[in-house]
C-alpha cells in the first residue's frame, strides 16, 4: 500500500497539478476528436447513401421513361422487341418498388397503369403519342423532386381510375387487347414468311367504345 500512499501524496502536491491539467486537456481533446471524427464519418456515409439513392432513382425513372417511349410505338415493335421491352419494364418496376422512398409502390402502380394505356393507345391509333410520353416523363421527374406531394397525386389518380372501372367495359377492353395482340403476332409471322419487300397491312383494331 506504500505505493498507493505515495501516489495519493503526489496527486495532492502542487507539483502534480500541471501534469494532471495536461492529462485532462489531452483526454478531453481525444474525446472531442473522436466525436468529431464520428460525426464527419456519419455525414460522409449519409452523403454517399443519399447520392446512391438519387442515382438509383434516376436510373429507374430513366428506364421507365424509355419504356414509355417504346410503349407509345408498341404496335410497331416486333414480338421479340416487345419481350425485351417488357423485361426492361419489369426490372425498372422492381427498382422503383425497392427504392427507400415512401410511396414508391404507389409510383410504380401509377407508372404501370400509364404504360399499359400507352400500349393500348399505340395499338388503337398506331402512332407515337409524344404529348402522353412527355406528360409521363414530367410526372415521374416531379415525383423524383417531390416524392411526398406527388405520391398523393398518384394515389388520387389510382383511386379515380378504380372508381371509373366498369366490369362490362373492362371485359370488352380485355377482349380488344387480346385481339390486337393476336393480329400483331399474325402480322409479323406473315411478314417473316413472305419474301422481302412485300408489305402486309394490319387489320384495324375494333373499338372498345361505340
């Protein structure tokens, strides 16, 4: 116990005060430096995560906009091109749903509905719907900038579309879509069988409304 008594005597002496003060300052400096380093590392990680989220969101939205462009000329694509386009749409849909953003599933549902409508319009009218594609692009970019506000707008659109859905009319629309798909595949099958340079004229699609 002699060494402990000597140590306590030394601490209580005036000679130990500068050493104890320097040790205290060093300890506080180490603690502050550790906290500052942890704060800087956390902020850096958050910036990296936020940048990664923005890149993922931009990539998914770009894929959906590209899919909208292809959907607007859907009836002019070959069956093989349609399969590839559907696969790209499916991957973009999954990416949107997996984004760490509240309401990403609502945005994915809204985009899926709009892409389906673009395909139907292309099959019915047969030309590229530039205004519809531009509106789709602008709405998705708006969702990227203001996800919370745009989520409510998407939800309102989905609710309105469900309310407007009528069973007999939906059945007629489904029959029309099936007929258009059959005509599309038959047209390309006939084109593949005919010699090069002989065009084939597709039959007009039946109207879903009187």
